[in-house]
C-alpha cells in the first residue's frame, strides 16, 4: 500500500464540466476549486476538504475535484477514502488512456 503521495503524477482538467451546469455554477465550481487548491497548498487540509465538498455538491462528475479530494484525504491519512476518490477521478477523466481508466 502506498504511504507517500507523489507531488503531482496526473492531474485532470476542467474540460469535462457537466454540460447541464450553467455558466454561473461553472464559475462557482472553478472559484471554489481554486480556493480549495490554495488551502491545500498551505497545508489547511480540513478547510480544503470542505471547499471541495461544496464544489462536488454542484457537480459530482468532475475528475479534478475527486483528484484533489483524494490528495487531501491522503494527507489526512484517510487512505481508503483517498483511494476511492482517486479512482473516481480516473473514472471521470475524459482522457482515460493517460490515467489507466476504463
């Protein structure tokens, strides 16, 4: 079992935001993600997790959100949940071949 997370080995993008999401919601997701990533980089993992969860409530299909949530949970030593969200990130990624997805 992996006990250290690589800094960045694969990072999904925002190119596949759910088509049913309007511009206002899309903007909110991106802004919330940016703030969550900032908190993550500052080591404020619990704050980052709350922000990611807010964004996931708006669109649960975004690979980038699941990826960041997996990274946060890994840093919080919640390995099983981290694995689950990292797998969801792969499954929702539009470029399955780069991440070994379906």
